[in-house]
C-alpha cells in the first residue's frame, strides 16, 4: 500500500491567484489554492516559504522528514511530571 498525502494548510484554499509550487527544484503550476489543496503527493511536504512574483504565488515546499520520528531520551517517564530524575 502506498501512502498518499496532501499539503496540510487550511489557508491554501483561500488563495485565489495562480500558484507555482517548487518541490526540490521542480516547478508545478496550479490554477489556485483549492486545486493545490486537493492535490495528492506520494511524500509528506510542508511549506517552507511563500513569495509573490508576476501575479503568482510562489510556494517553496520541502519534504517533512521529521514527522513520525521517535526521539529517545535517557530520562524515565513519570506519571506525575512527565520525567523522573
């Protein structure tokens, strides 16, 4: 089974201007934010920057490598304050 993802930002649908999405140097153009918000991707991306140029919104997106990672600590968990010393 292949995972499918959408850009997770409710504000995308409010953008009425054409959008150019830059993913790893590849530019894709969308009619507006609603179209982009409904686009499905094979990887999880997040928007790193937003600019405007020539009546278009330019979105720079990068792969979200941090989502779902487990970070371990040397402290034990306590039911009272979150950590045990």
